[in-house]
C-alpha cells in the first residue's frame, strides 16, 4: 500500500509554503463558518481547498514552483516586518534605526540622548536621539 502511494506521488508537486498557508486559511474559514454559518465562507473554503488539492497532485511542477516563488516573494517583506516588530518588542532596551545612506539596520541603546552613530557597513555618520 505504501509503495503504491509512493508510486502515485512520483512526479507530482506535493506540498509547499503556498499550500500550507492556504490550508491554514481554509481551516480558519471553516472555524469562522461554525460561528457565522455563512454559505459564502463555506464555498470560499471549499474552493481554496480544491485549489490546494489540485496544486498538490499536479504534474506541472515547474508552474507550481513558479507560483510558490511569486508567493514567497510577496510574503517575505511582510514576514520580515513582523519578525522585526517581534525583535523590537523583546529587546526594549534598544532602539532600531536605519542608516540614511545604505539602509542598514542599526541597534542603539535607549536613554543615551542625542548621539552620533557610525554605520557599521558604510561608515556614514549620522545623528539620532535615543
């Protein structure tokens, strides 16, 4: 039985980040549907679920790979923003600034007043208030 499943899945795309996020969204829609009992939410959930199944069993791996790459390219700035916010919240004894010339993130200790900062990447000097 296991060998038949492995043989069936050979050459098929499988699961990627886009599928994982879409499945999470489908589960969220189904949970919302429990509370609101809306047919549109249920229909949207089933349509996305069918799309995930189609992508998972697709033999056009290159197209699915390109779709996933576009999705990752779109979602990466959002993930970076939330990771930075999480980092800033956990490290409240420092402030984070960007260098005006090279846009490198610089971490400065809080409570030092107005200081002159030298960027570690481009060595540009700029003044910031901490």
